[in-house]
C-alpha cells in the first residue's frame, strides 16, 4: 500500500502544469481567424454582409468553445460571473475572460495570482495591472502620431547605377517608427510578457482578416498600404 501511495504521489508531482490559458486563447483565436478567412473565401464579394459575419463569428465561436472546455481546469473569472446568475449567463465567456485578464497582475508563469519577480524593479503602484499597459500604449501613440515626421511627397535620389536612395525625411520617419516600436513593445515584453503574447496573436489574426478583405475587394487605400 505504501509503495502504491508513493507511485501515486510521484505521478502527481511529475504531472506537467496545464498550458497558460492566454496561450490557448491566442492559438485558437489565430486558428479561428484563418478558418474564417477560408470559409469567407467561398462567399462572393458582393455578399459582403455574410462575409463579414463569417470573419467575425468564426473566431468568436472557437474561442467561446475553448473557454467552455477549459473552464473546469481554470478559474479565470470572478465569483460574480462564475455564479449561475443572469449576468453570468448573458455575458460571453470570452468577454468575461478578457476583462478578468486585463484586471489581473502579470504572474510571469505563476498561476497562483502572485506578482511577477520582474516587478521588483518598479514601484509597487506602477504598471502592475495589465490594463495599465493599454493606457501606456495609448499615451505613447497620442504623443508619437501627432509629432511624427511628415513630408508632402516622398522623393528619391536616382544614381547612375539605378539604385534609389531614400531622402533624409524618409530616413527620419523610419527612425521615428523604430523608436516608437521600441517604446511600445520593449517595456511590455519585459514586464508583461503574457499581455504581449496575447497582443501579438490579436495582431496576427487581424492581419489575416485585413489581408483577406484587401484581396477580396481591392480597396485602393489598402493596396497602397
């Protein structure tokens, strides 16, 4: 009996932890957007309303199904939404999860709700909750976009070997973009990697959808971009 109990304890100790739920949501969201694009490709462009509905509903349904299947293993919503109240039944699980996710502190892989060790380098009141990083992104973009270098028309210098060299204004805009990218992604990647991981997945899913729309309707502005 003792040996049997020891074997069970060893199996419990060696059981790997479940994957982080934000990784599951990120993967299913990207796969759902790809599936939505594949299904929408069979819909004629003139039927734009069904096409848009497919592009939006497909990843939403897949994420909802993922959350329903994972709910016994994770406690990802607060007690009010987890209860059998009317509000808990009406609000989609994906919305419940994203709100709870943004209101949590970054755990850096720890699932007991403890703060990440990397926050020892920051004041206890500063940018620990994930939603605060969204405000940080808005603040950086509100400053960076109005003051970004602009030129009336991009010009190039033609050399004898038919190579085109960008002018100083184009170089300045590129460097400005690189600096803004570092400010946007650098601190968040270091201090809130789970939020950054989910953000990358959302951006990739949106890229698939926008590329499908561009190829379907040949919008001039999107083609130029």
